[in-house]
C-alpha cells in the first residue's frame, strides 16, 4: 500500500509517463486483464480480475467503491 500511496510502483500509469517509451494516459492499459481499463492504482487494487484472490485476502469489501478507495489510500 505504501508504494501505491507514494506512486513508487511499476504500474503503467506511472511508468508510461517517463523515458523513451512514453504513452498517452489513455493508452496505458492494464496488461494483466486486457479489459481496456487504464492500469492505475484503482484498477490494480479494486478492479482487475486477475488480482481477485489477493484482493479478497488483504482488502475488506467495505473499500470496493471510489470514495472508500480514497479513504483506504489515505489511511495512516
């Protein structure tokens, strides 16, 4: 969670910003699920079907909405 909160991760939303292989934000798709969603913290944490088991293990269903996700990411 700390890496996600600090944007110190390898998700395409961050990696696609820099270097030679820059991508427009709208083209930074999730490569795990091929859903067409942008691979950002929200998709990685709550949406991507490939991470469902991990999500169930570590995150309470209470946080499965946009507003609760913001609360989750803001916790200390």
